[in-house]
């Protein structure tokens, strides 16, 4: 029955009619929803089947397979011509450009180079270059000659290398040759004569700052000894340059300070809490970082150098390998001098830390104290960091020190020499 109360007066209620056009949007939306849900379900099922059946430890991540031989990217005809300081990308030398690989090699005239033996001072003139040979005359490229002389001076004597699990480290050769002697530089006497007081200057901390290292290498004369930290990624090139320019080189070994680990010298630091075998293993790792050094020097290490059970095995190992040990003089508690004397090893200790106060006027005063010590005792050792102000003041000082009757020498020129027995053994 019709509801008269809800029906408009004088009108019949409107009958509802089904409209396909009005329902079409809802039908399409419903069908699309079910289609998307079905596709997602199918994708999930396929993924689960793939994960269960396929052995892929990388989970589908993109990977690149590269040859482990970095030289494979270099044409075979030019592999031996790659410079040792070629630009690096991701640790591997960049391959030459196609036009460079195809270009013919430039032929340079023969060069006459004077080679000076650093240990004996012997001079020898040789001809090098593509045109060298009987009747070949001297070349006209002084830069090439200087480069060849530098490379010759920086050669490594394979007799003095022992292979360990960390790499090659120094050793005394079977015929008794010691790295401290073979890699030493000749001492040039000052104008004051053979009895002139000797002064050795050591600049440490090279290889940490590229700017500081470059400044030291360019401004300091060959007689200044250079100490390198073991952590630089470019050590081989820096050491080759330093030795090629006539410098003696030291390896700085990080040792435990009193406030360790708040003050941490770096990886593989020698620690008083480790057994002697563990510290010697760490020392071998540090020794393998580069080659051609005459000795080692402590980096920090106030606690370590004051602890006899920790320091003594290290110094015995240094002596066993024919190296000089240099105490940087920063700790008055150091036992290095006593232990070195008891073990008949080559030893030197810094008398003055030149840049304890790194101000130009204070560095000048420290250099004056160094001259006073040398005049009274006959020799003195000064040590400094590779700070710009330190390098600047030392570079200016060395220009005039020999005119005052002193002889500027490398560290082996003032280090104590180990006594040898009749058969040449220490």
C-alpha cells in the first residue's frame, strides 16, 4: 500500500528503474580493483618461487665483475712503460688513451749521469737512455739526467729484505750488510774541517699532510733526515723521491702514550698490554709499509718507552735487523738509551725538540741551543714536526749554519755504531 503520509500531495510515487549507464562506473572500478589484486598476487607467487629455486646470494642486486689484474687494462706493448706515479682511479692505474697508446715513443738522446754511492762516496759516470752505448755523447736534457740519478740513488738492495706474512721487511744480509749502512748518505764535511761539530736535523710526520710533505721535500736540503708515518697511501712514491734527493729516511712507529686510548697514535700501535710476540708482529706490519729506511723512531710512546718489558724486545728486534733506533727525546722517562747500550745497537737521541713551542722566534732559540750543545759535545741532534713554520725556519737556518763552522749531517752521521767482533758480526 502507498504511504500517503510520505507521498507528495496529488502525485504518485516515482518507480525506481535500473540504469546500466549509472552502474557502469562502479562495475569498472570493481573490475580494476580485482585485476590489480590478482596481478600483485601473481607477482608475489612468482617472486616466492624464484627465491626458493634460484641461488643468488646478492638478492638480485646489480654487480660488476672486474679483472684483479690492473695491468689488463693497459695494452701489452706499453705495460712496461707505465710511469710509477700514473694517475689512480679506485686504486688501479688508469689505462692510456687510445691516441696515446698508438703514438710512437719519443726517443731521447743518451745522458751522462754521475752516480754517487751513498755509503762510500764513490763517483761513477754512466750513460743512460736509448742512445747510450760506445761513442754516445752526453745528452741535452738535464731533467732526465736528474731523474735517472734520483732513481739510481733510491734503489732497494734485495739482499736486505726478508719476506714475512705482512710483506718484505729489513734484515741483515748473509754477508753482514746492514740497512743502516747501505742506505746511509755520505757525510759532507763543513768548511771548519773534519773536526767541525756535527748537527743532525730530523723532520718527522711526513706522509700525513700532502702540503706539509711537499714543502719539506722542496725546501729542506739532503742532509736533513726525514721521518715518515706508516699510514699514507702514497708512501712508495714519497720515499723514492726523498731518497732520490739524498735524504736518509726513518720509519715512525706508533707507541702507546700515557693517555691511550683517548690519545690514539693509529692502527697497529705497540701497547704495553700486549705480549712481546704480538708487539713484534705489529712491528713487522709497520716495517712492511715501505723500504729503504735507515732506522725507526718512536711516534708518541711515553708509556711504552718507559716500560722495560715492552720496549726491550722491540729494540732487540730493531738491532737484529741492522737498523738505527732514534729516540725523539719527547719523554724524559724513556729507557731507550739504556736498552740500546745493553744490546749493542746503533742509537741516537734528540737533544732538542725544535718546535716544542711552534713559534718562529722559539724555533730560532731552539736552533741556537742546538748549536751550543754541538759546540760543547761535538755533535747534537734536533728534531721537529713537518709544520710549515718549522720547515720554514729550519730551511733558513741551514743556509748559514755551515758558515759558522758546523757540519750538517744525516742521522747516521751521529748515531752510535754497534761494535763488531773479528768475524764482522755484532
